[in-house]
């Protein structure tokens, strides 16, 4: 059995990206030494912080 985690994550979200976007993510992973999940979590935090400050448009993609 696996080890117990302090903050278990049970939800999986998948998304489709282009080859160019995937290449960009892979470069970010190499540069930052972070997983795609960690990069996407940071992106969500960044988006949320700027959205709440009114710095981003409110319409969905």
C-alpha cells in the first residue's frame, strides 16, 4: 500500500493541448524542475489572483 499523504489529491482533470503547447510545457518542466501538475496549479493560482484583481477579462475561452 502507498504512503499516506498530508494533502491527498483524488480528482483528475485532463485537457487537450497542441504539440506546440505540449513542447512549451515540457520546456517549463525542464527549466523549473516541476511536474506539469505543479505548473498547472501555479497557473491556476496566478490566474485566480489576477482575475480577482480585475486584471483579466471575465469571458471564458
